């Protein structure tokens, strides 16, 4: 999945694939994503937003994605370019 997120057309494909996956495969994808790197990427962060809005496991999305995003924001809050 991360290699698809290098372009906007790859983002569309990744979102479509994620939507078509069953719940077990979605959980595997979410657990294997490099969340910290994806948060600062200008295309990959859109995939994270798609995951949070479509994933049916709220505990996993809260623990894996939102918690990591909040830690990243706390660390980068003083950086004006962030």
C-alpha cells in the first residue's frame, strides 16, 4: 500500500482497494502502515483520513492512527512549517 501513495492516481487506487478489502485485511493493512511518515506526506495523509472515515474498528483507528497523529502534533507544535 505505501508504494501506491506516491501519486494522486495511486491514492485513488489505494482508497478503492482499501474499501473493497474485508475487515481482517483492513486491520492487517492499518497495523503495517508507517503512520509517522505518512502524516507528513502531502498525499499519504489523505489515505489516513480515508482509513479513519471507513474503518469499522474504532478502537484500532483510535489507537494506531489518531493516537500517533496526536503525538506527532504535540512534538511538532512549535514548528511553523508543520
